[in-house]
């Protein structure tokens, strides 16, 4: 049975800090594994004037900044995480990753 001193928030915090950091890691990872992310695959970009946008209709073609065959950017919550190329699988588009941004690079881009 815990003594009154062990029931205080400070005593509980001290006990947690003495626990192995690796023992707490899986529980912390489980907490974030269910966080939803918005994943975007960017084919290219362009800028249009409002007038040009209003003139678009069915069959209009919008020229993008990237060349055909250039790698696509894969973004998670608007941050670059990988690059890849378009593939077709069972009549659906997909992306084959050709480069994954290193964790160190991802941290650097946050600054």
C-alpha cells in the first residue's frame, strides 16, 4: 500500500522520471499513431488571374509548373515527407516513393 507521500503528484512524477525512458516510449507512440494527417500529392502548381479562372470550362487545360515525368511531392500536413512518381494500379492512380525525406531534413524544414 502506498504511503501518503507516494500519493502526492510530486511523488508520482518522481517515480515516473525514474522509470526507463524506453518503457514509456511505446505508450507515447501509441498516443500519436491514431492522429489523422492530411496527405497531399502535388502534381504541380500554377497561378491564374480571376479572369482566367472564370473562363475555364469543361475540356480546358491548365498548364502546371512541373514537366511530364518529373517527381511528385508528397506532403503530410503541408510538410514535404517524400518524392515519387505516378503509377497506375488496377485503373487507379498511385505514387511510388522514390525518395523519403530524412527525419533530420524534416526537422530542419520546420524552422
